[in-house]
C-alpha cells in the first residue's frame, strides 16, 4: 500500500514477506478472472460507463451499506445450482462483491438509478487499487492505521480483522493518509469527475471513517430501523451453513474482486431496471462478447419498479438478457420474521433465489403484479 504513514523499512519488509503469497493469490485470481473477458483499458472502461448509463434518478438514501442482513443466505443455493462465471448484474453498494466472489463472475455491472452509486463504486475501485490485502482495504476504508503485524493478517479469519478494527483508534495521519490514497487512485480513473463529484466521493469516504464498523443504512429524514445491520454485522454474516461468506471472509475472495477491479471489469452504470437503455445495453454488451448473464441481483428494487408502473418494461429487459438454465435473480423481501417460508429465525429480511426461467414463466401472463405476489411465486428452495 502506498501510504506515507508506512516507513520505507517496513515497505521493504512488506514486499519481501508478503509479496510471494500475494502474488500467488493474485495469479490464481488473474487466471480465473481472465478466462472469458480480457481487461478493459481505462479509456474503454470510461467509455463503457458512459455508453451504458441513463440519466440519473432519485432515491431517498445514500445507501452506503446494505440493510439486508440476510444477503448471504442464497450462497449455498448458488453453489448447489452451479452458478459460476459469466456476467453479473447487481444494484446497490458493496454487497455485490460477495456474490461476485462466490460465483467467480468474469465481469460485473453495478446498476443503480442514482449517479451517487456510481461515485461510491469509484470510491471502492480506488480502495481496491490502493490495497494489497483485506487489512489494507479495511484500514483505508475506515481511515484507520494499518496493522503493524501485517503478514499474519493474510490468513486470519474475518472476525479477527473486524475485532481489531473495531478497537483501534483513528489518527489524523491515518485519516489524511486514507484520503490522499483515494485521491491518487482517482487520478487514474478516466471517468469524467467534476469538483462536485469528487466532493461527493470524499463525503462518502468521510461517512465511513466517521461511522466505522457501527455505520448503518439510513433513509434521509428517518432514523435507522433497529433491525438494520451495522457494517460490522454485514462483514461477519454467514450463509445458511454458518460459514462466513462476505468478500472479506477470505484473502482469496478479496483478491478475486480486486483483480476484476484492476482489469476494469467491475463497471458501474447509472440506470433503472425498467429503463430503455442501461439493462438492455448491458445485455447487448455481454452477448457481443459471447457471454451470458448468470446473476441479476435486484434486491427489492422490483418493488419500486412495480410502484412506478415500469414492470412490463422490466420483464422485457430481463427476458432479453442472454442467459443459461442456471441463470438466477436474487431478490430481497422485508416482511419480518416468519413472513416467508424461506425466512430465517432472527432475520427481518429474507433473501430469495429464482431462476430466470421461473421468473419469465411466472410473469408471462402480463397481469399486474404486486411485490408480495412476486416473492411468493416459485423460487429455488433454500
């Protein structure tokens, strides 16, 4: 990590001690990430972002982190179906990285109606660029000092990482160093950014540094719900088998997403699921490269599409995506404990997995749907 707080002597030690295992992990990630899609240049990345994006829309939250504590409960079903590789499309902030890592996506498109989400993903892109490991990443993300004993952290479980960063105190140097690292990385991103855009990215970063692992999802003008998880909760969540499953759970998962980011294959796009350009354009982009969409993570955005009267356009967009028999939609339901057969005790949200074939069949009649009807249509059993 290029950090002025690290002494030159320690920088040499880092290269000598960490370089080999890091290169091994990275070489494995490179081989997997490069199987189906070559890297995009910085110019092609910026052009693709612009070509696929629609005009931005409004949503009443910064959505800095997810409010879906159940987000990992589909992981074992993804494994069971053999969902691997191909293209990933998802909404929201960093929870998509966990799905990307688990399914080893070859390319990812992060779609959101808010342009601010694109800016947040450029913040994440900068964090990955400036971090050699999970410990680096968490330190820069939260504006905290990098652990002095960096080498052992490569193999430590995520709960030890979270426990460490939950107790370490920020310093003026660690926060200023983190902000400077992001600024350096953004200088290499060719997506046009105004002074206002840079200020928004800095504001998002400041929110993470201020809130730390206790940060919660917040809706503008309304206090966080008591059942919303903290950032620390999300990083420590498990799949249904009890296994830690976020993208920071293992160094290999982190390095996989980092490598995709390095190759400019994690592409943020401004657009509506029911829009006339973004989702359909992503499908065309994927099809031209001879690939298929394996995962569409919609969260509960379909609920808003239904309310806005755009469901017919959305179903047409989904039907047009290149896909396989294993292609799936991941959606969220906020009905509370016991509100759905797939609900897990103690969780307010429910994560559901539906194949594209099930979705197309369930919506082929063209009738007006409610989101409640959609989440009770046939899904993959958990």
